[in-house]
C-alpha cells in the first residue's frame, strides 16, 4: 500500500533503538527523510544501520538532552521545517512509590512530557501555516493500567494523552492531526535484556520467562505475547499518512488487548 508519504520530512525522538528506530525505519521505507535522535555515541551507529537496511534513505541525526529546555530549543532550531513529529523519547524507573523521589518525578516529567511540549510548540504553528502536518505522541498501556512500581511513569504517560488531545483541538478545520499511540508490552532491546537476565537468574528459558510474564503479570493481554517493535511502528506510520486524515485527537491502543474495556 502506498501511504503517500514520499518526500515528507520526519523527526523521531528517541529513535536509535526500540520502537523509535522501528518507526524511523518504516518511515524511511515509505520515502520519508528521517532525523534520528538519541544519546551521545548512538547516532552514527543508528544512521549507519539505517543506511544498510533501507537503500537510498535520506537520514541525519542529532543528540539532545531533553531534560534541558535550552538544548531542545537549540535542537529544534537546527533541524529546520518538518512535516511529521513523533514524540517517542521516554524514560522510566521501576520502583515503589515511597522510593520515588521528587527528582525522579521531575526527570520523567521533563523528558516524557516537556520534550513533546517544547517540540510541538515549535513545529505546530508552521504545520498550521502550510495546512499539513502530523504530530504523534507515544504513550503507553501503563497510562491506563498503572502498575504500582511505575506510578510516576504512568502519570507522565497519562499526561501525554491529555496533551495530545488538547493540541488536536487547536488543529480544528485544518489538515494537521495530532494523535497518541499506546503500545503494550513490546519486545524492544530493553525487554530482550530483561528476558535474558531473568532466564539466567531463574535457570529457565527466555520463552518460559515471557510466558510467565503474561500468565502472572500482564494477565489481561489478549495476544499473550510481546508485540514486535515493527507491529507498533506500522500503526504509527499509518497515522502519519494522508490516508489517516480522518483520525485526529485519538488515543490508539496497540496493546495486544491488555487494557480492559470497550473503549
């Protein structure tokens, strides 16, 4: 299917690995010029990898500390005009509520929420001026499930949903859309590390660890497995397309059915 995205220009934050990289790769396959973003030391490796995997890709990349407002300002000024913004960068800490410090909360707020605020504030007016653009926020199933060891993270991801919906209202009557995607448990590099380390600790296979996770922890999952990063990316990239023009202000669950309910 032609998603009609050729020659568009996209910034994907947190895109040197995991879901972000999968999104960037699929956009590149659709003919989109992509700007990668990640930590210092990861950009060149990701660019080289993308060039190997997608022939003729137009790709660049920059590192930025999203916890520092000035760094974000310098970053967005340097990349120029973009058609698609994927607010994917995020951090989390698994810990009990009483052990989560004010600084832990602030760090997750700055990276998970304010990165999207600052970038959207820069690019949305230009999108409205040219009457086309896509902004997508990557939230999480945890925004609705709220595990007790991820309360701060879940709160930040719930805030992303409100931010996305509010920004969508500002696009009324235009060809600009703002949506949020809520991935479920996904087999990213972090999940693969968790499976490997747990398997070694417990003396069982990684597949058994994964099976136990869905039997004992994420029991509400309907697919009873980790989603691939490509499965998440395919939904995100479709929402970037002109074919998804009638979807605006939505929160799309790609959670394998983990979040109960009919909405």
